[in-house]
C-alpha cells in the first residue's frame, strides 16, 4: 500500500491542478473563488484547477492561495494534502456568523481557540485536545490588522458541520451558554488537522452576519454587501501578513509529542 505521504503527494495536484513545486512556503486558504480571482488579478498570475474540486494560484513572491470549498471535511482534506508540501504557515480567510453584540458585521475575528462541534476532527485527536491556532502567526497577523487601522475581536469560535441551524432554538441556547464569539464550519478542523500535520495555522475571520436574530440571518443580498464592503481589506491583510511573516515574523517551531 502507498504511504500517507505518497497519497497526499499524488492527490494535492490532482485536487488543485497545481504541481507541488508550484506551492509556496506560505498558504492562504479560503472558501471563495473570487478571492482567488482577485489574487490572480492583483499579481497577474495564473489560476490552476478549473473544473477541479479546488482552485489555486501562486504569485512571484511564493505566496499561494487555495479555494478548498466549504465545510469541515474539505478543510481536513486540504490540510492533509498540504502535508505533502509542508508549508511554513497557513492562514484561513473565512467568514463567520457573529454571536455577540460586540461582533458587528464587517469586523474581523482572530480566534484564540475553536470548539470542535463538527465531528471531523475526532478522526485526528480525542475530544480533549483543544483546537488552537499558532500563537506567533496570529501575533503577526494582529500587528498587520492594527497597522491598517482596523478593529478586531478575539474569542472562541464554534465550528459546526450543520449549515442550517438558525431555526433551532435549542442550539441557539447552547451557543449562548458556551459564550462563543462566532460560528463557522471550518476553523476548528483547520486548527486540529494543522496540529496533526505539524503545520503552523491561523484564521482571520470576517463577520458576515449575526444569525442570533431573525433579521441577522445571512441572505444572498446581505452577503453581497459584506463582500463589497470588506472582502478586499480581508484579502489584503492576509496577503500582507503571509508575504512578510517569513522575513519579519518570529520563527515558528514545532514540538513533537
């Protein structure tokens, strides 16, 4: 049987259409094809993966962006496949629902941790293992957010595998009891599978809706307003942070247990 590394080495190009040697040392992950398109337009680089499950582009500085799709299983898949490249850092640029009055639409969240409500991450570590980002990576991203004059929040994200939950009153009560600041479908998985594969990881989330109120549930129209108003700043912060972290950031080390 092929080894885990051999499978990942074969499947990363298979899923993205990009040869492994074209992936940079630092990676931006996203759920949005238009983030990849904007990246490619900004740096005049080609997009690989048309017609494949994932699309990717790498600029002249060696920064790669990947649209891996939506949901926890896809997040686990890309973090596993990236083990074939062994990147020095991965930053997820995603959207989340705000669960507090302090998380207004358009604000950024740098999660200090994520609750593993998605189920996928239990294939990697027991439930007792916390889903955490790499502190030094988040510290550098924080500096870049502040330098651009943006506000951000910190707190715990709840990651779920349920896309339709806004109608569930019991689930809403549970979220409130857990004191989470936001909810998404990928962050905990990226943190845990990154930990499993010894990949430095982080997440910069954009609050796109406030689903704890009936009028705050995301719609196509409301999401378009968020995209128009804040997605470019979201992408630009990610690009700047992951371009400069290798030159100016603190060295990130991994310890095996």
